[in-house]
C-alpha cells in the first residue's frame, strides 16, 4: 500500500529511534512505516481526556518481530507488547476487505488508569501476516 504524503515529505510515521534498535535486535519479521492509519475511541477516559466517540486519521507504523508486536501513532507507541505476554489475549484482530490490519482492545489493558475501547486500522500490505501471527500468540479474531 502507498506511503502517506506526510511520510514521503517529512518522514512522519517512522518507527521511533528510541524503539527501533531494540526491535531490530529481536529480528524484524514485518516493518511497515508511513502507512495511513486511523484510531476510533469509544467511551475512552484517560488522564486529562475523555472521548465518547472520536475518530482520527494519522500516519503510523507497525512492527512485528520474532518476539514483539508494536503499533505506533506518529512517534508514540499505542501498543507495544511481547508475543508471549498474557495481554496479547486482550487484542482482537482481523484483516479488512481492503487488506488493512484492524485490531481492537480495552485501553485499561495497555494503559494504566484508562478505560474504554480503541479500534486501530493500519493500511499495511502485511495485515494478514501480522493478524495470523497475533492469533497464533493468543489474540482473538475481531468480529466486524
């Protein structure tokens, strides 16, 4: 899938350097940067924020290593979890009809002090490979 204009012009949506080295050491299986993505919030409460229903498009990246799955929003990790971590069971993932990776989770599982549900969609051509590996590690299938 095509990279976003923000990525092509300004490099927005790269894997942050603070995480890139550690992920590379684990052995990268899939790395897709500068992809169009979106996040949808449902009744999300966090420190200093509340979103009853909000949708935001952004440029991000996804990385799957031999041991870790990471999804980034700009330069911040939204999900950064080892594949053998019990929290992986909280992820529900699927591949959309367009081939994009979509996953949903309860925010309190990955972010302390938060509540509500977040759905992320990354327009990556590696969606099926990532979803299959997440399901092998314990993630459930997302009902659309």
